[in-house]
């Protein structure tokens, strides 16, 4: 019997190949793939999801010749797809970056601000909120506390999510969502992250809002953090696995 790539059906009429069933020899893989495609077409499969380990990257050109195209890449694999029926839907890979900034405000209305070493797209760096990108598997409320601590050395506690902005055409052409959170400082001593930050200080919030060199966007989000109660972390019945989910609801 001709060698076939092992696969499992997905709920959408497609098959997902099993990476450990792929031969590592490009010549043998050509026959293995041809046999498998013939079988999948006879079974009415709509889309083939082909995962190739980095160690077997030499198989990629053969898959491309057979009609596969890149979908996405991980640290140790490449995923290619092939629609066996014209018009079959192939969901895109992750399309957004997620970032978070922290409005860290003391009871005396001093705001924690930073100035990065490099400005966005070559612009002169201006004062802004500390913050940065989430890492895989990280909760939003945890990420913003972590970013503030890493950049400024200030420990804080998440209070609420006050606003966010969404834009397109960011890094690598992906879109970006930037969440802004209000934090309560637990410490005030600053230890600046010198690798990325050139200045870090506590500034009276009104001085920040009146500063002509601060962008209108940064002023807008700080006003939102001061004027709006925002949304707090909450629990939802039926979703007990808090390590995987995060819910926010208006402050009641």
C-alpha cells in the first residue's frame, strides 16, 4: 500500500497532518505527499493543514510545488495549507499585536512617566506612559504590572481598564491593540531600565497634560484614566479556569 501521511480530521472539513509521520527524505516525501493528496481529494477533504518541523524544512519546496502556501511559522515548525476545493475558507493566523500602558497615579496626583531612547518611526522621543507588549499566555492585568516594574522599578496593583486604541499597519503589517490601565503604586522608588529608557520620573499630572511636547494621544488616555472609572477584573459563572481567561466589567 502506498505510504500515506497520517492525519486527523478537523471540524471544518479539513485534515491536519501529524508531523511525526513525515519522512525526512525530500524524494520520498514527494511520493508520500502525492499519494496523500489523491486520497484526501477522494474523501472530499476541503483543506490540508501541513505542519513541517524545522528539522525537515527541506520538505517545504516540495509542498509548495504541490500547491501549498505558507500560513504561519512557530519557533520549531512551519505550517502550510492547501485548499483542495476552490473557495474553501482558511482562517488567518493571529493578526494583532497586544500592548498595554499603565497610568500609575499617586494619591497626590503624581504620574509615572518615561521617555524611551528611540522614538516611534524615528521621531524624537517624548514623555509617555510606561508599558509594552504582552507575551504569549500572559494576562493583560499581569502584563501591565510587569511592564511598569521592568521599565521603572515601581511595584503596582492593577485597578481598572480605562480605554484602548486599535490601529492597522503596525509591525510587519499587522494590526495593534493598545490597552490603557489604571494602576495603584505600591512603591515609589524608581529604578530605570537603562537599556530602553533614557528618562523616568514622577510628574504632577497637570504638568504632563499641559506639556506642549507630550502627544495629544498620551494626554487623551491620561484624561480617560482620571475621568473614567473603567472596567475591573471580574469572574463569570461557568468559566472557572482563570489561568486561561480574563474578564472585565464596568465598575459598579
